[in-house]
């Protein structure tokens, strides 16, 4: 596997690229097919990513047949009876494996799922997922790192209040509620656009789902889901990453096939920092400006500034004209990229959940390591803007979330090359 991206920096990006389907929408939507008993989910605009292949491996292990119609469309053929034991080696490949918990428990009445474990951005517990499922009548035990959950009869619809608007817990509980008896109301849910995509998919599978403006969702459980169709929304984080790459390299480039309202917070912050761009109904074009102004950014659940774009935004601010403050309020340790950016000449100091970024005139190319997916993205866009050559090692993280990033960058005029090793 090609694990290193060699970048010759300093070339302004030019041209136009399409946004991929959203990783974080595709994963829960694909897992939601597990509420079917003998039926199909046909899905369009699926991105070609490692995390998606890992989800396919998991579904196949549970008995789902996956027919790939072309690069971005697949049909998930679900048997009358699914297997309910998720194999450890597959689950450990991807944290989002926990998304099968809700649908599989609701459908089979039991599940055993090895705990997906933490990752470099924080501890990533699933206590809120488990608490909600218990409230719906599940009995849950964790033995030797494996979650064993079962329910007598069906899960029971009820009112659930989430202590924090966790994206994953919202998704798991919504899908579990689809096959519960009676109505489930979940309050204080995550309102990321990926949740709307999941709600629409559930509706297409025959489940009455109503999202309420105030941060709640109402789901009427059904006996049996029907075959249906859905389409994955555009990836707002991928789009934001390329927009930031355009801004950082002082390029003139367009990102198409996106939904501007999904990246409002990013655009608002870029505007505040003095970036120049034009927004149409489905694209953003950035225009060159000399240097960004320093700003303050705080990550928050949607519609706040996304934690998944925080490292890339910090990379852009590392060459702004002054001192910026970036506060991370969603994950505990999402600043691992800072020491790598500092190797490139950035001046970032971290104290707990705050990054103080003193803008420098220019970054210099260096050999750096992607510690996680978005850290990798931040280092790549920094490398594109830096003087000289940058090598980003551990691209394995980046392939989890960015489809053909080398080809897309090349089509924008960047000089990048994939290498086997350093
Ligand atoms: C999803 C996204 C991820 C994004 C995150 C926040 C997917 C596949 N991943 O992750 O890219 O960064 O949303 O936008 O969609 N928490 C608990 N207990 C729980 C669940 C979460 O304490 O049971 C905490 C987490 O530790 C974290 C915070 O809540 O600090 C946010 O997590 P959550 O919204 O659940 O993120 P994910 O669904 O894991």
C-alpha cells in the first residue's frame, strides 16, 4: 500500500473538483440496512474509502450480500436472518463498527460486539449508546472487552434524553427505534446533516421518522422494514478541506457538488479571516488573498464549527498574519498534528483544549506523520502551501476518509506523488 505522499509545495491550486459522498453519512446509512429482513437497500454516491470497505467486511460477516453496481452505487441484500456476532478483527479495523449495535440488536434481539476501542483523538466511549439501548429494554453486559446485549421480545419505544448530542449515539438509537414497539422520542440529539440523511433513509425503508427543529426526533417503530433507496449527501469535511487548500495556496479553484448550508460555519470563519470566495447553490470558488487575518475558532456540535475541520483550519491559520486561538470542545486530544506542523515551521502552542497559533510568513517542507485522518489532511494542505518538499507518512489514516486525494490534487495542478515508503 502506498503510505507516503510526497508534495512539492508552493503551487497555487487551480481548476475544479467534485465533492465525494460523505463518509460519515454513508457509514450509518449502510449499517441501517441491518433492520431489513429479506430485503434490499440500494445506495448511491458512496465514497470509495477504507472505512467503507471495512463496513462492507463487517456486513458480509453478518450475512449481508453486497452487489456493487458501479464505483458509487451498491445494493445491500439482507437475508431473513442475520448473524449477530461481530468478529473482532473486523470490528477493530474501524471505530464506526459500533453503528451496527442498534440495528442488529433491534433486528436479532441480541448482539455481541467487541468494543471498538479508542483512537488518537480521544477515548471515544459508547456509554451513551448503551444507556439509551438499556432504556429501551436491552440487557447489556461487557465481558472481556465485548458488549453482549439482548432483549426479550422487541426493544420498547420510549422517551430518551441524550446527556450530550453524540452523533453515533443519535444514529444507533434512531435505527434501534425503527423496529421497537411503539414510539421513541429522543431529545438533545446531534443535528449534523448526516442525521438528516439517515432519517431520510429510514423513511425510505418505511419507518416514520420526524426530526424536530428543537433537537429532537420522533420515530414510530414498525414490524418489518421494506426495501428502499437512498443517496449519500456530499462530504462537507472533504469539501471544506479542499476549500482550505485553495485558500492556503492562494489558488483560484472551485469545489462543486457540495451543499453550502452544511459548511456555513467554515465559510463564516473564513470570511472573518478575510478569505475571498463565491458561493453558488452547489459550489464554492475561492480567490487568492495575500494573508489571512487571525481569528478565534471553537469546535461545537453542528451547526457549530466541526471538530473534523479543526486541524485543517489550524493549518490555514498557522500562516495568518497574527495570533489565532483554536479551542477544541468535542474531543480531548485533537492537537497531535500541532507538533508535526511545528516541524514545518509553524508556531503552535497547546495548553489543554486550546491551541495558540502564532502565524508565520511561510511554512517549510518537512517529513511529517499523519497521526489520524484529519491530522493527515491538515499536513497535506500545509505541505501544498509550504516551500520545498513535504513527505506525509502514514497515509493509511488519510485513505480512511479522502477518496483519491492524490489524483484530485493533481487535477488541481498540485505536484504530488504517492510512494511506498519514506
Ligand atoms: C462522529 C464522526 C466523527 C466526528 C464526530 C463529532 C462518524 C463515523 N464519525 O463520531 O468524524 O468527529 O462525530 O462530530 O460519523 N461521547 C461520549 N459517550 C458516548 C458517545 C460520545 O462521551 O457514548 C463523547 C466522545 O468521547 C466525544 C464526543 O462525545 O468527546 C463526541 O462524540 P460523537 O458525537 O459520538 O462522535 P462519533 O459519533 O464517535
